[in-house]
C-alpha cells in the first residue's frame, strides 16, 4: 500500500508538471504573470531560507542524494517495486520544483521588453564604436584585485540592486550568491556558474580566473528575477557589473563585454578587431590569456558531453539557437549603447 502511495504521489506531481508546462507554452501571458508574481514570492521566501547558509545547499544536497540512492538501491535491491515507487516520487518532486522555480520562466516576457531595448540591425561602424568604448573602459578599470569571498558575494547583490534603480525589473531582494565548494565539478563541465531551481541559489565557480567571477555572480543572480534566457542573463550580468561601485566588478563587466563584442567584430572585420585588441592594457591581456589557459585544461569528453547536454536543454526550453544564444548579448549592448542618456559611465 505504501509503495502505491509513493507511486501515485509521483504520478500526480508529474501530471501537475505537465499541466504547468503546457500553460507556460500555450497560454499567452501566463509565464510572464507567474515569473514576476508567483516566482517573485518564491524567491522572497525560499531564497531567504537557503540564503541563511554560507555554502551551496544544493551542492551538498546532491552529494547526500547520491549517497542515499546508492545505499537505498543496495539495501532494498530485492524489492524493485519499493525502489521504483520511491524513484518515481522523487523524480516527480524534482521536476515539479524545476518547473515552478525555473521552467515556466523560460516562456516569460524577455528582459529586453522591460528595458525597452528593441534589437535590430547594426552597421560595422556601430559595432567598432562599441568595441572601442569597451576597450577604453577596460583600460580605465583594469585591476588585479584578489578575489574576496565575502565582499564579492555582498557586492554582487548590491550591484544588481543598483542596476535595478535603472531597470525596475531588476530591483528588490536577492539572496547572496554561493561559491561551489568543489568547483572542479563545474570546471570539468566548462561552466562558470549554475542556478539551482531546487534551492533558489545562484552558484558560481570559484576556481576560474578572478576577472570572470563578478560577471558570473551577476549573471546567475539575474535568473532570480525570472530572466532565464542566457543571452539576456549575460547582458544583465554586464549591467550589474558596470553599475557596481567596485572597480573589480566594473572591470569584469567591461572585459566580458569586450570578449563578446570583439568576437562579433572579428567575424565582420578581423583587422579592426586586432587593432583594437592591441590597445588593451597588459592586465587585460594577461587575464584573457590566463582565462584561455584555464579552460583549455578542462577540454575533453566530459566538457563535450556537458556542452551537448546544455545545447539540448536550451533548445528544449525554446531557445532555438542552443548554446549559440550566449552570443546574442552583443545586439543588446549595441541597442543600449545607442541611448547615451542611459549608458552607465557616459560616452
């Protein structure tokens, strides 16, 4: 009887998950209403609860779940119905949490709509002008400041709230981001950070080059405002960094922006891109070289599989370009750059 109850509970949760997914995908306005209403309340409650802990709760929860699964599978290996019913219940619960705290938000109105950034077509000269601007800002803010565990976690929240003063959709409460204790797990998958829908936590890779950390923190925090598109999360992360009072955050934002915009310029005009790259200061050159060297260490089958899985995941949530969507933030930067009155730091 108990096995049947677990199975039925899992089946109900799976059915509820399916209904919510259909509503998000098929009913206009539902996902937007949910992301900036219901989900906002979830972040306010769940985010505060798990935000009490200075470590990543989902990380240690995952370790515990793996140990429990092995123990349970061995302990009840002769009772397959018992194991199966608990597995269905657990899978239903996790998928339901994922859908409520993440999946629905993929179908909400994009940040560009709230920010009134209507991306279009841009000339090569406009792209080059943006890259020139970014190079200048990188050089002005270049720093080799060491990573500060507590300070940068607090500043990530403050920086995003500062961005919220310009864009109200980003205003409000944020739980502090969490560094993954065993960051090698992210490094081997070539991940800078990850958002946990099960504990509403923004997690980041503390092993990667320092300049990457502030932008990653702000990127992951953007998901807690209901913005799941990776290209927009990159842009929001950029906004958070350049709104920061900390030089290391501004440097991270501008250098990350240069990487994306510079890659786009290289495709359009390699010579112009290389000429601007030559203008980068020594600190930026060292950081970019160190970043390439760090991620090159983790190239391999695991990284390839992780990238393929991420591509499938994005496409499954209607980001049709898959991992290529990470590059579309350049259009958002170009559109933002067109409006000098809003451009942080002036022109």
